[in-house]
């Protein structure tokens, strides 16, 4: 199966310009192709992953991927998908964001020389205003630009000249890479179709109508309930491990609906058609085992954070399920209990009943605390405590930073030692 057929099977193609020409091109030689990302934030989230997963597939198929960090375009704001003007960021912020996103890309694509990261600020910043207007602005018809969906959708509420010119800058990127790096394909989300085809038009005007430049976009990814993929009640799921821990990242994927998991396996993993079809059968025959979800979580977490992060996430998951938290490391406790109820405590030793009531308020009263302790309903750092005269010493586990309390079978609390 060639890569275009594989992408089509995965449901990953929304539109292609000159489908026959593009398919012939990628089947006959190693081709340069690119995806751009503007550094509007200091981390990518899982919604950003979609076009880069496709770019990675081309890399694995022997093609030459390029990633364009939008140091220039990110400083003015892409109108795509927005109903109002973006807030302009300082160049210092844009540069810092670009640095962090570059590091994330290096983690995803490796550093073996099989791909290249470039920043469009490097060539755009060298353009004078007159050069921009004479060499490029003259080649863009305002009526054509207004008809592009990316602009047309903003006309009712208004669009600044700054954001209006975004498609010109993105087109210059395509022309620059076409000239300097022999890049012939630009890829992006469905909302980028107008910007990408504007770049093809510019290449044809400058290089001639027979110049081989192509567009490929991916569809908007929706969940079975009709909502946009990547949106959660807790906010975005980030690739930055400081924003979304590997354990939280793993849990996001493992908790996917049966109706969505095969679609996500096709999009976000490099498993074969046979492997994915086999997992699809297991959903039908043994959905309670959630084997497809586990495989999805393992594959995507390994791709973004590495195999060690998968093992760590699985250890945390198993410990929380079984209650054997004593075997977890301090960093694993930090990850696993990030969003659980927590309270600040001192390192002072206290009687368990007093500590549960007066220090942490985990128990509503001393009577209830004594009853729960006596009945074996309280576990401290994974160990059952059934003696009301027992003493809590916060310094004995997890480098003296945490005390983990489980009340009953499922209710966990984290005490953070602050002194």
C-alpha cells in the first residue's frame, strides 16, 4: 500500500490539489514536504499533532519532511479559525515559544538528519516593505483573497490588514522552500486550504504554471459525540510534560470511547491495518478489557514522551487501582496525585486521629476518624493503619514531601509537606 492509499484508509485526507499528480510524485521519488506551526504558545497540544503525525508517516516512508516554525507569521496572527483579532505577542515571547516548540519537534522527529526545522523569520525579516509590495503584493488579487474562506469568514466582524496579509506571508514560505529546499508539498489542517492554495498560485505565477507544487489537508477530527477532538473539561492536553504529565497524557488516551478508539488508532499510531483491525475485533468481543485503548495510550505516549514514560504511567495506574502506592517514586506520586484532593501539612509528628481531623480535615470528626481507623478503612502511604494510637510521621516516605491517604476503597488524598 502506497502512502496516499494508507492515508486514505486512515481517513486522514480531506483535500488534495491535483490528486493524480501528487500521488504520482510521491510514488516516483523522495519528495520534500512541510507543515508549519506558529509559536503562539510555549507548547503544542494534541490537536497540533494531527498534521505532524502525517508528516512523520512521510518521513518513515523515505520522504524529506520540513517543519516551519512561524517566527514571522506567528508575530502577526493567522485569522484561520478565529472570529476576532489575535492578541499580538512581543518578539521575545515569540522567540522563546519557538525555541520550546523546536525542542518538542526534535523529540518527535529525531535528530538523525532525516528532517529539517526552519524558521520563516529568517527570510521574511529580510524583506523591505517595498520589496514585499512590489515582488509579492502585486501578484495577489484582493478579490481572490477576499473569496478565501479564511478571510471571507471574518468579513462580517472585520479583519485587520495585518491578518489579511497572513496568506501572503504563508505563500512566500512555500515559494521560498520550493526554491531553496525543493519542497513541493505543503500540508495542514482543513482550515489551511485557502492559505496553502494561495502559495501554489504564487509558485505558478513566479515559476510557471507547470511547476509541481501541491496541497494536502487533513479533515477536522470529531469525536463520536460530535465535539471537536482535543477539547476536555480540564482544558488542553499538552505535549509539555510540565503542563500535562505523562500519566495524565496516558490517561487521556486510555479513557477514550469505544466508538472513537479505532479512528484514533488510525490517526495517532503507526500500527498496521491488520493490527488495528484485530484491535477492532477485540472491542466487539471483549470491550471490558479495553485492549484497544491501552494500546492507543501506549503508542501515543511512547511517541511523545518515550518508553520510560509509558512504564511510569502504567505503574502509577496499577498502584492507584491496587492501593500499592508505597512502591511509587516521589515524582510518580507528584504525577498521579496532581489533580486529587490535597492539603498542606507540616512535618510535625501527630497522632493519626488528630492528624486526620485537626491537620488535614480528611475526616469530619474524631469519632468518625476513630471508627474508620478501627475498621481498617484508612491506609497511609499504602499501608493499612488500624491502631488509633498510631503516629503519623510525614518524613518517612516519598523524600519527606508527601503523605498519601486512602479512605475506603477509592478516595485518595494527598498531604503536601511544606516545611
